[in-house]
């Protein structure tokens, strides 16, 4: 099924096409990895809605990416609760551990590091979102363990991709 067909199928579940923008953006992002301008325009055209409406949602919500991101997008909350629990020091730790600054992606394209205004998980402060997973009560040791696990996951995924691409014996 093409992206257009998937978006049209999802949009059919809503009485107003504007209500289908978020599901359509999720479909488009899954297809393209991120949401550059031409993809946002295509989503708007498929739904028959104003392009600005699509752009507003794509740039407001942190789950949407208008620029390419690494295999793992690390989003550290920097709102008041997390800041009071040490998120600023954790950001410095992440920057050192990854060798990048906030907003950058590692040269191997494994990690993108961002800060976000609020993840809505103050009870776990300081908290970081990686993909769909939340990690809370963070300290440098927990962050190092998370990074180690993610690097191992990436190695397994890359190994599986290479194995699938290699002809069998």
C-alpha cells in the first residue's frame, strides 16, 4: 500500500480531514524518516487541507521531525521539574558521551540529541524520551547504561541488515 493509500485510509476514519493530519504525519514520517517541506505539502494535498495546518502540527509536536534524525533520537526534558533535578548536568554528560552538542547527530547517525520543553512525566524527573520509550530518574550511570544498550541494539540491527543482504550459503 502506498503512502497516499495509507493516508487516505486513515483519513476515512475522521469526519473532518483536518482531524486526520496527525495520523497522516505519522504515516509520512514512518515512510520517509522525517518530514521535509515537500512531504508536508504532499500530506496537505492528499488530505485537501491548508498547508499551514500541516506545517503547524509538524513543527509543534516533538514526535515529528522536519530534519533527519539518528537511529535513536534522545530527547531530554529541560522543563522546571527536570531542571531542578539535574537535567542541565545530564545534558552536558550526554554531549560529552556522544561527542556532539544539543541539536546535532553523531557522525555514525546513531544518535540525535535534543532537549524538549516537557515530556509530561515530572514524577520521573529528570526524564528522557528515546523513540517511544521514557527513561526517568536519570543520573550519569543510568544514561551510560542506556547508551550502551542502544549501541548494542544498533549493532544487532546492522548485523541483521547485512545478513539479509548477503547471499545465503
